[in-house]
């Protein structure tokens, strides 16, 4: 146990474990902790040995053995009446009379969580003429769908939708609210969480339940994606989380399923004149052509090591041969070779193709979180130790310039046999 | 026009690496930078003021060292900078952060009305994108996220028109001021600060406000005001590795070996993919 000059037992940071989250810096009552060059340091002479840093450290990165007083959380915090919050709600995103696929994926996940909590799955659906969507929501697994059907909700406006969804939460009191992390969903979830003064965890890649405490365990990549963190929202309801498209599995639709549809009114007052006005919508050229890497069954994903415009036709040929399309890692987007809509990963799209072929992709964590749902992973890389090679079902070690032309030939001849 | 920009100091996440031997984060030597989206926001604010007149105030919540990102914005041409720094702010999640920032904005606005707030669309260390909308909601401002272009401000009608990047395309939308925007990288091109600007930025004072100056409710700040907490952290899950084909000297052979195995083991999968009606030819 380290001591300082005054002989006081002090806390120490274990550098290997420290994730530099800085929680301890905020907690230290005497400013003895700070960041130096990206690393957290405790000033041994200033440290009073109170152990509060140990209490808040999420990474067990603080060495301190003196018996510590019981953690004092909860003091100064009003006890929140959590009783009375029941059910798992999913925000159903609707465009032009159809529900967004991510909403159904979340309904599927909500069913699974609802089993563990022995509760209902609720659909929250604001929009205009959305009754058919409500029926679809039931077919995908909602027990009850709450609808706010109002002409003012024709197009998405943050405040209107925020008010509608917050109103539903206040009335229905779900214990959990899941929102698809589309640009609309992220915008809306932030508004609603702020209005309800509750916790919101963005871009979760895993959701689970602690049934004893009825807590949602929300797992997401954090600190730049190098680490996964499981996050809790203990004292506020609903526990809110956004999840990206394609992270959860799309459930089977059952048009015979029964459920209930209820409607709410939207209270709109004089404000109506003040709402923003959507003047125009300009479809993105590249997407008009229908490139949607999240839908492709085969993806040829090119990485920085293959970021060469001369070889792009070759990658496209391989992709087309297998009925797929070309995607990429972030550096390829940064170089300007391919547009952002083709990027796989934490700041790109989450994909779950049947076959993922990574060409000179190293497999950084930020990339991996976007493609781990792939059924089969093939990695082509000169480096055997590349992380993608480690997790691939099939790894081809070598220079892609040598390998791919041979792959194309080989596949062509085998396709002839299959047909 | 008075514009406030909210900026954040973040670790340069591109430098954060995992030590393959110990499987832990290597953080030594990682620099702190200004969140790139926030710099774009500050630049856009300065450009607006150059066009329509007014002033830009930049604020940042963070430790004392975060002063450097405020100076970076001053060098771009921002007029005033305020650092929100207090132990009580530490450990804040997005809810507590948006509370603190909106308290500061209200305080600034009490003296000098605010027409526009511009934030980055997200911070690269957390990637949540929740703080901007949180501030707008608390202040009751119109909110426009993912803005790639400011198409115009109409001082007479007191409106702003912006282009937002959303699913499938861009939306052009007009709304009343005061408003809050969150910036995409395309919103502006950051200038190289000129030497005189740099010198000016270094001379300027950056005011520091703590919890006392902000007023507000102490239980809403920092760790205490944060409903979410980290339960545990762990290394990302990995899939078990599979078969390795090392092409070595003879890539011809190895590719053939691979394809033989692949087509045999994944026959069902591949038959489904490759025999789809004319799939391979249609392109
Ligand atoms: C906040 C944050 C978000 C991020 N989001 C994303 C994201 O969404 N998506 C993403 O992809 N990245 C993202 N990144 C970047 C990520 O950390 C990595 O930098 C990136 O994924 C690396 O891309 P890469 O594998 O193409 O390049 P590198 O890591 O440079 O790998 C290149 C690979 O090519 C191999 N190679 C080179 N030449 C050849 C050859 N001739 N034949 C065969 N192999 C060859 C090398 O062995 C190497 O493995 C993010 C980073 C941060 C900090």
C-alpha cells in the first residue's frame, strides 16, 4: 500500500486499466487528480486517502485498500417513484404509411426482453394516417399500439414529435423506451429524454435485462469504440436507448396476431404558426441508384490497404459476380475514393450480409462493431495478425492484387457448374 | 446577431490504440483536440457574423485545460470565450451536460440576447449527438440537427433557413429564431488562423464560470445530475477464428484450396446466393 511523505495511505492509478474516463477527477474533493498528456494522475502529496475515486471508477483502475466508507450515492437525490412504470415501449417510425424496418427489429428485441420482465410490448406511433402501420406493429409483436394521429405530424418536426412521444410516456409510463438510431430517431430520443429528465444511451449494440431490479443493461462501444461499456439507468424511467438499424434481428411477421390500438390526442395550441416549415427535399443522388449496403447479401469491403482507384473495377467485378456490392472502411471514405454511404462501422452503417469479404481491412474495433452480424467473414490480408484475420471464418493471407484475380476466375468457373 | 457555440475538448481518438500484448488501452501520448464538428460550428458562426454582423461567444464545459479549445475558436474569429469549469460538473452524462450548458446560455442571454446556438452534430469521443437537442429542448429553441448548409437568415422575419442531412437526402427547412443547429462537417471549411488573429486569441481573457456563477440546481449537475452510470466495461467480444489459407509462394494453389473448401462447406449459402435468377449477369 503506497504512502505519501505525510505517511498517509493514498490511492494510485493502475495505468493499464485506466480508461481516462475522468470520473475520478470530478469526484475528488480536493482536486488531487488531473489529466496529464492523456493519462490520469493522482498527486500523492495532495491525496487525502478518502477513497472516493475508488467508488466511482468503472474500470477498477484505482489501487486503494483502506476500508472505505459506504458509497454515498442517492443523497441529495430525490427518491424517484419507479413503481407504476411497466411495459417495454418501442417508438414506431413511419414514413409514407410504412413502418421503418428498425422499428420492427426493436419490437422483436422488446418481445425477448418482455419475456424476462413478464410484461407487455407497447408501440408508440405518432404520425398522420398511420393506422395501417399500427396493425403492422401488432403483426410484428406489439401487444398494444398507442397512436397519435394528427395532420401536424405529417412530416417530422422535432418539437411536435417530441411532445407527442413525451405525452405518451407520461400517460402510459413504460419502464423502457427503445428508439431506432436513424437520424430522425436520434434527434427525437434526445428531445424526449430531456423533457422526461431521464437517461438515454445511444447506439446500443446489446440489450439485456436484470430481472430482479427490472433494469435494462445497455451495452455500447465507448471511448472511441475501443471498449464496450454496459450502462444502467437506475433511478429514472423510462430507461431509454437508441439502437442502430440491422443490429437486432428482424422478427417474423404474423398477420394473425391480435393486439389493441388506442389513440391519444395531441395538444396543440397557438404555437402551430410558429412551427418550422419544410420547404424542400432533395434526394441524395447516390441513393437514388439504390446503393444500400445494409441490404446487400454479399459485401466486398475494401480497406485502406486496397484504397486504389485502379483496382476499384476489380472489386466491383468480384462483388457483382457474387450478387453483392462494394463497401469500405473509414479511411477509404476519408481518401475520397468512395462516399460515406458505403462505410461500414461505428460512424458508418451496421451491416449483416450473408458473406462479408474484407480486402485489406485491418478490423479496428470501430469497424468490427458494424459487421459482426455477418454470417460468414472472409478476410484477405497480407498480415496474419490483423484483427479481422483473427475473427474471420476464412482468412486468405497474401497480397490482394495477387489473390483477387484468381478468386474471380475460380468463382466464375464454379458458378458455371452450379448453374 | 449573437451566436453561441458550444465546443468540447476530446481525446484524439484516432490515436487511442490497444496494446496487442496486454490487450489494454494505450493512452500515453494521446493529445487532446477540439472536437472537429465543433470547430466547423465555430467557423460557420464566425462566417455568419461576418455576413450579418453581431458577435460570437464560445463556451465549453470541461477541466481547466479545455481553455485551449476556446482559444482555438478565438483564433478563428470568435469574440468572447467562457469556460465552464467546476468539480461539480465532472462525470456529467448528456442530460447533465445539456443542463449546465443551457444554464450558461440563459445567463449569457440575460445580458445579451442570443439568436442562434451552434453545436457540433456529435463529439467524437462519445458519438451520442444528444447534447445539442438537449440544450434546444431546455431553452425552447427550434432545433435543426445535421445541418450541412445555412442557406440564409432573414433578420426582418427573424427566421433561418438551413439544409439538413437525413435518411435518403437533404431537407430544406425554415424556422423562427432563436434556434439551435448541430453541424455536419460540410457546414464550413475551417480557415487557417492568421498570425494577428493567433496573437489576439492568446491575449484575450477567457472567463471561467463555476457552479456558483451559473446558479441553478446543484443536484442537476455533473455525476449527481446524470441518470446513467457505467456498470462495467470489457473488451469487445470476438468471434472465434476460422480457417487460414496462407498463400505464401503459390497463391494459385492456395486460392484454389480456399475456394474448394469454401464452396463445399458453404454450399447451401452459396447455392442460394449464386443461382438467384440471373443474379450474376444482371449487372
Ligand atoms: C470515433 C471513431 C469512429 C470510427 N468509425 C469507423 C467506422 O465507422 N468504420 C471504420 O471502418 N473505421 C472507423 N474508424 C477508424 C478505425 O479506427 C480504423 O482506423 C479503420 O477502420 C482502419 O481502416 P482499415 O482497416 O481500412 O485500414 P488499416 O487499419 O490501415 O488497415 C489496412 C490493412 O490492409 C492490409 N494491407 C495493406 N496492403 C495490402 C495488400 N496489398 N494486400 C492485402 N492486404 C493489405 C494491412 O495489413 C492492414 O491490415 C473510427 C475511428 C474512430 C476513432
